[in-house]
């Protein structure tokens, strides 16, 4: 898998940002959603206790979810959708390049008191994870899981 190499290449050339793709395979977790197709909104709170609220929830395959991510803390947090392995790899890169900014459809960075959103369509049944990848946050337990129920 070329994720680590892609992260490094983007981090080294982007001067603190990694917009435009870094090798993670969106098709394994779904695809960017369209606002007009949102079927439900899920409120997600990020906390300085290094937890998301809620930490786990379920969606249905084919649903387009609007995640409204609020930072009720005093430090910057983020919400990144992915598979556990790629989130861990991305986190390791973030520890090396902590000032990286995110500008992709599956993630949002929210400063203290801010709210942002991610609109995502879950195209495959199974598990999708989410995490805050700021250095120290992931290790402290700032992660969660989404169960995507198969469409009947």
C-alpha cells in the first residue's frame, strides 16, 4: 500500500497542507455525498477529554449522512472518516508533520467553538472508522466506529 509514501510526498511538497488526495481509497468507505441527497444529519461533538460524542453509531448502506461536527473544547480537533489501518498510518504521518491541514471530503478540522460538516455517502456495508488525527489525540482514544448495515 502506498499510503505512507503518498502522505510523505504530499506533506513534503504541500508546505503544511495535504489537499488533493494522499492515497487513501475512498471507495472502501464510500464517497463524498451531495447536500441534496442527505437522508439524515448526525451531530458529533469533539471534546478536550479526547472523545467524540457519540463514539459509535449505525447507518444504512446507501445513506448520505451530514455530519455536523462541533468543537466544544478549547483546542483544535478533527473528524476523519476511514478504515482503521489507514487512519493509523495517517496518524503516524501527522505526528511527523503536526501542522498539516486537511482539505478532503472525508474530513474536517474544527477550531475551538467552531462547527463544520462532512457529507458522506456510505456505499458499502461493513465498518467505517473515524478519528481525530492531531498528535496525541488518537493515542488518547479520540476515535469511533460506524456500522454500515447492508441494504436488503
